[in-house]
């Protein structure tokens, strides 16, 4: 009798594992990467460019999400993001003069030194997240029509939270 129960439990465990694997592989999430970073996005987005970082476009709303990396000189390895942030923000705002700053947020990431900025113009809103690891600064930019901006925010947050900044491999000294 115990043997039958053990076999039944074993079969149920195997079926559960198979169901989880099939569900996970068919959930529509894709990974994309370059030499500097990697991230995951869901099936509502598609990659439209891998020039100047990686650019995604939402399939229905045509909203855009661009993630790019600035590789700083090695002298910035131990410099905090807060120390170089004014220069980065100045560059972003000079390129986007029509947008006005609505709000700033500290540390949208629990993994990296990071800051977040919310902008708007007459028709659109833009969220800019800036992350730093070692001498790499990743700038993640999401822009959408004001009517759909909030609707896509959960999906955008999942993408931003999946960002992994690549740095040199650690070598274990023995």
C-alpha cells in the first residue's frame, strides 16, 4: 500500500514539474542582450532596433522603450551615481527640451545604484531610469502617449527590474 502511494506521489511531482516547465516556456517572455546588459520582455513588445542600445516598441500602442549603456573611463569605477548624475541629466534634458520634469525617485532598483525621473510634454510622458554598476551606466527610457502611459507601467517595470548589467568576470584567487 505504501509503495502505491509513493508511486502516486512521484507521478504527481513529475506531472507538476512538467506543467511548470511547459507554462514557463510558453509564457511569451524573451531575453535580449548585448555586450553591456541583458533583460527580459513580454510578448506585448518587439525589438525594433539594436543600434544605440536596444529599442522595444509596444505592439498595440507603439510606445517605445530604449535601453542603452554608457561605458565610463575606469577612473569612475568607484564613483557613485549621485556624483555623475547632474551631467547625465543635463545631457538628457538638452536632447529633450520639450519635456518638463514632473518627479524624481530614488533607487528604483534594489540591485544597482539608481535614480528615476518622470517627464511630460503636451502629449507624452517619459520615464527615465538610470542605473550604475562599476564603470557602466545604463539609461532605460520609456515614452508613451499620456493616455496609455500608466497602463503599460507594470510591463515596463518588469522589464526595468530584469535588467542585468554585465561587467568583467570575477576571477577567484586561490
